[in-house]
């Protein structure tokens, strides 16, 4: 892939959030020759990054480049930035972004977030537009099989960078090319974002099946029918069907559903083994986006008349106390239909 960046020779890059994925992405940038400054609320984490060149709380065991710095001052982090990477929990994005009084006019916002906002049913790129006032063509969405620990270990992976402005996506992609990280380009922002959000919900269902001791047939069934759900909703909202068969669709779905490194998968397994909602979230070791996203996706789907039985089942399991056996019975007793619908 021949990509070249027409940002300044040394673009100023800020990363909002010091979670595992944001930290791994900072290291990708560093390995591609681009320093960044990270913003986080935790003084201990910021000190760990600056002094020890580790993020021991969110990505333990992986050394960070000395070109990565951190601050608790969000205005300082964003000031003069050419690129701002937003890597905070989806439901916190608006409150974080609204702390910035003035955004650089030509800034490129890169969303690593995967979710749908509860209060509005907006996708994350739409939240970015609403909260910052930048044009939607300035937002690049990153999604794909991006398990942070594997990327931090420099295991080969690919991702999708989607933007209305294909040239802007190309410029951001050029900042991340390494011998282990390969970006692909897409202009289907809707499809890439919805696939990234809903796959977390499906991963909870798969995790529950694994936690209950079900085997590969069940997992394959849930993953495949989960993709059907994602596709129905995405196409209804104007996505390109080709996206669903790519890295942001099937690729990310398989990685998140199948891997014990996925917090959503891990959460579902703990929930099926009898933990409470709060206990399972704690045991998963970080933000479990699929829990809250299940409700916002359900609401969005119902508002446009799309059936999403797996999403409904995850909402029932998380918030209404429906156990796994009842959930599976409900799914399997649905009316027979053509598989292609």
C-alpha cells in the first residue's frame, strides 16, 4: 500500500484516554515514527507513562516508546494538535470533548471508540460532530480486529480507517503503517461504526455461551446470526453491504467473539457463571462497552423497525435477570425464516 502523509513533517498528535487500546495505538504511532501526547485523568497513570514508560494499570507488561508523553491537562494535550485521537469510553465521550473550549480549525479527529450514545442513539462520529462543531469530513473512524494486547505485542493485524474524505483517511493511515499494523481505507463510516458497536453486544452473547459450557456449534451460530443482525441494522441506516464482509464487519466480530482477551466476551462468560452485572464488569478488567451499548442499539433498531433478537437477549440478560437457558430457548423458538433475511 502506497500511502503518504501531507501533515506537517512532525504532526502534533494528541490521544484522549489512557486505556489499553489508546495506549496500544500510541505505540503504533511511535513505531511508525510519530510521537504523541496522551491525556488521562489518573495522575498515577500519567506519571507511569512519563517516568517508567509503561501503562501498568491498563496495558501491563508492554514497554512504551519514550516519544509517548502524558498529561492530566486536556487543554494542553489538544492545543495546536493536527490530529486528536479519541479513545475514551463511548458513553463518556461527550463530557470529555466538551471540556475543550476551542478546537483547532483544521484538526483531524480519529475515533477509536465503538458504541452508540445512550441518550441520543448517535454513532460516535456523530457525537464528535455534535460535541466539537467540526465538520463530519474531518473525522476518521478506526475499527477492525484490534485487540490491544496483541497489537502491543506487535502481532500482525489489519484495521480499517473510514472517512467521508478519502484523502484524509489516507493521511491518517500513513501515520500508522508499521511492519505489524496495516491500515485499509473505506468511506463507509456508517457501516464501519455500526459493525464496531454491535459486535461488542454479540460478543457478550458468545461469552455467555462459552461460560455456560456450550461448544463451537453454538458459538458459530451466535456469531453468524450476530452478523446478520449487524447487517440488517447497518443496511437500514445506509451502510455498504461489502463492509460487513470485511475487517470492520466479520473480522472484528470474529476476533471479539472468539478471544478471551475481549472484555465483552469475558464479561459474558462471568455473567453466565453466576456473577452479578457489577461483579462481571469488575472481573472483565475494564470498560465493557457492549453492556450499555446493548440498550442504545436496541433502541436505535426499534426506532427504524429492525429486529435484533440477539441484542434483545443480551439486554434481557444484563438488565432483566433472564438466565442463559431461558435466553437460548427464546432464541431457538423464534419463527422459522429464510436464513438470508
